């Protein structure tokens, strides 16, 4: 007798898999631009940071958004999420003092269902 997962669990697993795939695409996109990916899916008590990347003396906290089109992806980055990412970045920096001398920026990578990607450097600041 096989057990079937409840519909909510199936949807959560599918969303998780899509998120991992989108973050992988975004990481590859940033690497092609010369960034080194330092961390992925960093969990803090304030929330999660999708990607932490470095380009020379610049440390980037990056939110990844995937939607059907790039405009929808851009509009899905809400002020509340931006503030949460800013708080999570503070926690991350406190745990990684060796990175504290670097300039910090908050970027977004937008992914569309048709495969297009857009990098938004400085998409928001620490306060959201």
C-alpha cells in the first residue's frame, strides 16, 4: 500500500524545488558576470537570504524572484521582504566579521518563465 502526500505538502515540495532551481539559475547568471557565490539559502532568525555573492571588494546580498514575466518578478519584491533581507544581512555580517570591510549592496535577480534573466544592482537598501 503506497501513501500519498497531502496536497499542501506536494505544493510546498514543488515550490521548494522551483526555488532551488531559480536560485541555481541566478547563481550561474551572476557567476557569468564575474561574481563568486559565497552562500546560498542562508537562514537567519530574521529570515532567509537567497544568495550572498562577492565581486572584488563588493559583497552582494541577492534576492531571487521568478515569475511568468520580468515585470511580475520585479513587483513581487515587497517592502516587507526587503526589510527582512536587510535584517538578515546584518546578522550574516555579524557572523562573518572578515567580510565587514567590504562595501555592501542589495541586488535582485529576476527570472521570467521564458528563461530571460535580469540583474538589478542596488535594487534596494538595508532599510528596504
